[in-house]
C-alpha cells in the first residue's frame, strides 16, 4: 500500500471529501493522513468480503463501491452505493465484530484506509465530530429501514418509481425537452439488486413504463421521465 500523502495535492486530502472531517484543522488532517494508506482497486475487484476482520475506516476518494450481501443461493442484495466522500467499515471501529458484507469496486476506485486507533482518538478529542459520526450512522440505519420497507411492503413497480423520484429529487437534471432525466449510476443488473428484484423483471417493468408513456429509455443508462405525476401516484 502507498502512503496517503501520495494522494494529497495542493493541501487536499481524501478526508476533505468527507463532510464530518471537513472542518478539521490542517495539522489534524495531516496527522490522520500520516496514519493512513492508499489502495487502488480495478473495476470488479473485491475490497473486503464477509468474515474479514479490520480495525480501519475505508474512505472512498475516487470511484464507486457497492456494499452487498449474497445469500446461500447466490442472490445478491445491494445495501448501498458509495461515492467519493462516503466511508465504510465504521462498525468494526467500536466492536470486535467481523465484516458481514461484501464491498466491490464498480469502477477504478481509490480508497484511503485510516487506522482505527487514530479515528477513535479523534472522536474522543472532538465531541462535535463524534456527534456527526453518530448522525451519519443514524442515516445508514434509516436507509436500511427504508430498504426493508421497500422490499417488504412495495411491489417492483413502486420500487422503480420511488427510485426514479429520489434520483430526480437529488439531482434535478432537466434535458432539452424540459423533462427530468435520470442517469443511472450503476448497471441495470446492479440497480435490480439494489431495489430487490431480478434484472429480467426490472427490464420488463421499465419497458412497461415506456409503453405506458411514463418514461422514455435512452440507451442503457438514461431514463427520461415523461409523466412524473404518474410515478408519484404509484410510488
């Protein structure tokens, strides 16, 4: 592994991408990065698997990572997609538990691995950061509860509509036709695993949405929303 000093450019550190660390003093940031390592992963490369044991915080500096569980029958359920500034492995900072999820790079990805002892020190010294850390962890719990609700209480059409509407709310991309447009950040196979269905079912439902005039499929990853009110009604 390389020292994360290699990924610092013009006083920029990978933890600058993480909101809870952004207000640290420069010497505090440097202290953290001096106890860190950088590792690069190719698309499809596994970062960790169930049963691995670490005492580190993994920060996504560049690229994208999916966190998932795979059943004994081989069915994958994606729990979340991580982008630059997101982190993982936080549970092992406070317990001796082993990892139960799989982390896989969805594209060329750069990870900063920060030693757990340094993070724990920081949380003790800076109560404000500890609170922000807990807030972020609470968000993760809420996301997990939402995922359980999605899969348990909503049918596939509702899950697709909900996903598209959340993407619209987060990104607000309007194309030349004056319509909202969603650029899928992942493949349709990964999107299916994210909303708890199969790729075949997802493709069939998207075609149905298009036939009904609710959306327009543009290539493999662009979806133009033609009837947002209809999506809202079935959400």
